[in-house]
């Protein structure tokens, strides 16, 4: 099946027929029906729209998105970019969007890693490992997510207060105010080093692809690790050193009521991330298991007959074929994580839904607020779908 | 799951506005006609008042074990129903969250909003509603655990503060912190129960809301003395009854029902003695109020004995307060009559 032969009949054009303006011509019928349907949909949309506008006017309810430039005045606990209550509603909503992305992206990565590991563990020949994975999947999948979130949040609240915080390692504090870690004081030099790291990583990946391509041609192994060490490790260090090598550790310390300084992970974020990750990992584990089991047993046996080690069998033979089965349902799980993150309101993590709800309640502009929430989730979901479809198509090309 | 129910309810409530806006033809068929100008006639012909209340706030509106709504706010619903129909039971209560309350009123789902709602300029103007009367003067405060050793809100710099989202409370808190240079970290949880449990668990150093709400929460704790309400009152919270904008006649009925309750207290008319006073009190204003003299009730478009019906049903303002709010530890304070020093409750004359 190296080259599909093309049936020449499929290339031959059908005989041309002139269009007759008659109901008996199926092409005319098709066009008429399509125009009718599109017209009907358009009319319904127009009717809904004009009625909404009319009714809002009659009730003297303000409309439009002008409120976005007004001062928000709402406090937000966690922000990736600077924010103060004097900023606009637009910026507040932007913070909410970033908070949603922060939990969705990290959640997707962690759930994929844990889900895959648990899925593989369930297929393990080790009886205990496989049973533990099985019990995990059944328990986690059968409990409502909201319940799990409230459970984790309640557990985190039961930690001691900041003045009695657990202090397992110097500089690390765990209390009901969250997890505090020491962190470096971020300066420009660190940004440059981070940029160098990203560029180095990209170059290493390109180099690796090229090395594999050449190896397929001439069979000579080309080690990637010297390039990897040079680009990913040495280059950022050199950049950092050249920029003055600043290194000031910001230690968290108890001042007044709370810890100041350091890196903070709030109980709200942690509970949401933990809940989403563990819940979705249960589903992903099942998807991975079914994907692996969808690969015919003969493939395993053939790979073992070639003398490959079990890890290599999984990595080189089974997984590439299983991925074709795994990717489409995985996309649904990624979409689920993103949408389920809106349960954040229940435990006080300020995501886009929480902030948009507050906004629409303060401004009274419900239709606009709901429209913003819908637009945000639609954009994120479509982006995930597009990316996963692209990846799926790329995986599909590998098949022979 | 109560939480999920709430979640759904809010989503549906938000959708309700959309639907009501989208379907003018259907709106005519609904119990409350959407046209704002004739709520009074609509309520009359329906034979029932639809009253938006809180989903459950001790002292203000909460169903008892028999499912009967009890509280200060729900008594106002009963008073208005008694004024219109002579029967306080002709009320249908619609529990509303902080999020859907305005939408419910705008879209005609409820006739009147009696749900500890703060009267502000922007709500009065752009939300398509009018506030008829301030039924309860409140103010925002802070509650902390006594063990924290804090005696004043100004000492809260750097504290973590529990606050409910989407209300004026949140904005008052940020305004106050800016004015007083008190930095704080918010913990914003929508469900009151979750928020209070976060405060009790020590997730927050302080909990802020209207003082009446703080008092209700404090009195519900096993050891109320472990919690301290700080002396600062950081905002004015006139809690008012709302009606749809452009509905002057219905707004008049609601407004004067409130004034009736105040005047009744002022003249010593109570649930117990109203019948007797209507028959033989010599004071001219009492005679006008209770319909023995003049036609004040008819001027409002009501039965001339409306006042007797209202007071028979719910008592006067002081009685409503004593029945609902005194047991949870709320003092009269600014809600005393104007005849008491510091009292703000004042009725224009019945003439």
C-alpha cells in the first residue's frame, strides 16, 4: 500500500447539462431550497435582534459596550499582569480571561501527563498497580466535579493559619492562605535568559528533526544531546551572566496577618487545578487505555519478536498507532477542562465567569456580559479544536 | 446539589432576560405584562402580587419549616398585597440571587423587588428601575475573630478579607481601602454559606458585608462572642424596595405603604388596636390614615380601608422590626423613627 492507485474514472468529468429553469431540474430545486433556508434563518435572527433592541429601549435599559472603559472598582486577588481596582472593566475582564487560561492550560498539561500514566498503569501486568489505577478511575469519574472541588477546597481550608504555618523546608510555607515558595526577584536579565531558553529549545527541536531525517538517509547516528545542552542550558546562562547575573532571592516572610514576598499559590487556584486535573485524568486514562488496546495484538507480538524492549514497543510501535484513536476524544476532554474551569465561582477563584458576572451585576448589562462569556469560551474552544485537528491530521499522515 | 442548582438558576435567570426581550408577543401572554406603565392594573387583574425576595437571609426573607416566607422583606410583600387586595396572602414569592434580581424585575418576572437592595444613582438610572422607599438604613462593616486582637478596621492592612461578589459591598471595600491606604487580599465567593465557612475556617482574617448581615451571621455562630464587629461603618446602604421605571402609580402604592407603616408606629397604631382606633380615635390624622375621614385610599386607587388591612396583616414598622430583626441582634439605630434621636425613618404627612 505504498502508493494508492487512482481510479481513472473518478477524474473523468461528468457530462455537462444545461440548467433549465424548471422545477424538474434537481439543481434548480437545490438552489431554491437553499435560498429559502438561508433566508428563513436570516429572518429569524433579524427578528430576534430587532425585538431585543426594541424591548431594551422600551424598558430604558442601557445597552452597548461603553461600560468596558469605565472604572471597575472590583478587587481581584490573583493577576498575571498588573491590576488595581482603578483599572477599567476591560482590564478586569482581561485578568479574568488570563486566570481562566492559567488554570486551563496548566490543567490540560497535567491531566494529559497523569491520565496517560494512569492509563498505562491500568494495563500493567503488575496486579496491584493495575487495580489501584482501576479504582482511581472508577471513583474519580463517578463523583460530580463540583463536589470534588468543594472537597479539595475544604481540605485546603483545614490547613493551619498563617501564624502556625507548616514549614517543611526553609522558605516554604504551607497554610490555609496557600503555598508560599521563595522566588527570584524578576529583572530584565531573567527575561532575556528566558527568551534565549525558548530560542535554544526551538533550535534544538529543529536540529533533532534534521538529524533524524539525515539518519534515515545514511543510517549514521547523530547525537542531539551536545546541541541540547549548549542551546537549552549554556546559552541562557551565558545571556544571564552577560546581563549582569542578578540573583536576589525573594523569601516569603510573615508580616502582620499574611506572608509577604515569594511566590504564592492560593488555595482557590490549587483546589481548582487539583480538582480539574484529577477528574479529567480519570477520563484521559480510559481514553489512553482504549487507544492502546485498539492496537492489534499482533503488533505487540511482532515488535517483541524484533527484540524491542517493552518500553520501546510502547514508544515506537504501539503509541504512534494508538494516538490515532486517542486524539479525537482527547480534544473533547481538553474542551471539558476549559469549560469546567467555570466552576471556579463556587470556590472563589476569579476566572472570566466570576469577573463577568460581577461586571454584569454592577453595570446591569446582562446581555453584553453573557455575550462576552460566550465569546471567550467559544474562542478558547475553537482554538483548541483547530490545534487538535491540525495535530490529528499530522498524526494521520504518519500511517502507512 | 444545591450549588449546581444555584448555578443553573443563575444561568437561567440571565437567559430569562434574553428570552423576555426576545419575545414580545409571548410577553403579553405572561402573567406580568411587559409594558411598564400598568403594573398596578396587571397585579389587580391577576389577583396576586409577584414579589422578588432573597433566596434565604435570616431576618429578611427565609422560608420557615412549613415553607412560609418569614422576614422583614417578605413582610413588605405581604403589606403591599394587603394594601391592594385586602389580603396579605395573595403573594407569590420568587427567590432571587444578587445576580438575577434586576433582570427579573426588568423582564416582568416579578412586580416588586423587596430584597435588601442598596439604592444607588447608577441602579436608579440605567437599570430600568425605580426605588420607591428606603425600608432599612444599613451600612457596611467588618467582622473579625476576637482572637485576632484587632480593634479597628484601620488595623487591617495586609489582611485577607472575605467578600461576596457582584454587590456594592465589593466596590465599597475597594473605595475604602484606597481612601485609607489599607491593602488587602480579597477572597471572593458567591454562595453566602461557602463564604462564611471560609471566614470561619480562617481562610480570611475579616468578613465584610452590611452590618445587619454581620449581626445575623454572628448570632448564628455557636459562640457569637468569639467574633467582633468592628466599629467602622464604611458606607451608606439604604436598602430600598424597587419597581420598574416609568410606573408611577404602582410606585406610589409601594412608597405610601412604607410611609403608612412608619406613620402607624408614630401614632401608636398596632396590629392589636387598629380596629379599635379606626372606630374611635379622635386624632384627625389617625382618622385620615385609617379611612374614617377623607379619601386618601381612593386617591391611591385603593380601597379606602387599605391602611386597616395592612396594619391588621403585618402590624406597624416597629412591630415588623421587632418580629424579624430584633431576635437576630439588630438594633433600631438609624431605623428608629425621626422622633428618636439618630432615627432616620420619617413619613410625609397623610393629608
